[in-house]
C-alpha cells in the first residue's frame, strides 16, 4: 500500500501543479507584461502605418498639384501665343500703317528724296546728318515692310 499512497500523493502534486489557478497565480505578471508589450507593438505599428499612408497621400497630392500647375502654365503659354499671333496679324499692321503715315507727314520725305535724286552722281551732296536720317528711315521702312509712299507692302 505504500506504493499506492506514493502514487496518490504524486497525482495530487501533479494535479496541483497542472491546475489552471496555480498556473495563473504563478505567471499572471508575465502574461500581463507579454500582452502589454504585444499590444504596444501593435499600436505603434498601426500609428506608423497611418503616418506612412498620410505622407504618401500628401506626396501624391503634391505631385498632382505640380502636374496641374505645369498644365496651366502650358495652357497660358498657348493662350499668350494665340493672343500674340492675333496682335501680329490684326493690330500691328494697322498701327504700322498709321505710324508710317505719321512719320511721312512729320518728316519731309519729298525734300530728302529730291536731294537724293539730285545728288545721285555727286559724292558730297548730302551732309552726314542727312545720310544718317536717310539710313534710319530706310532701315525703319525696310524692317517694317512699310513703303512710306505706298503704305503696307505684302511680302
């Protein structure tokens, strides 16, 4: 019987060791600590992930804004080019014709033309200031496609 009592005592000791209450009492602080560490790690992971998503969203919005700004800039340049083309084809010829007629009225071109015709064969018939004026007028009318006597010249 001594063997049975020994076995019975061993079973009671094992029963006591394997009891859930005993395990909980022994390891309660360790379990709480482990749960706290795992929960804190999960919370930090979630915060980091949310922050990373927010940064990627902001970068995407910034890239979209840059793309929109470039598109607007291209549209404005095209619009300015169209306005410039309209001004070159409609306004500029009219103003150049008016300007050339005003220049022809203000300057006595007939007098200069007669002097040129008279001094065609002579080398010193015009003064240097008259030559300068004639040269400037020639350059003006030549570059603006305006004939001082006929008006606007088509190319």
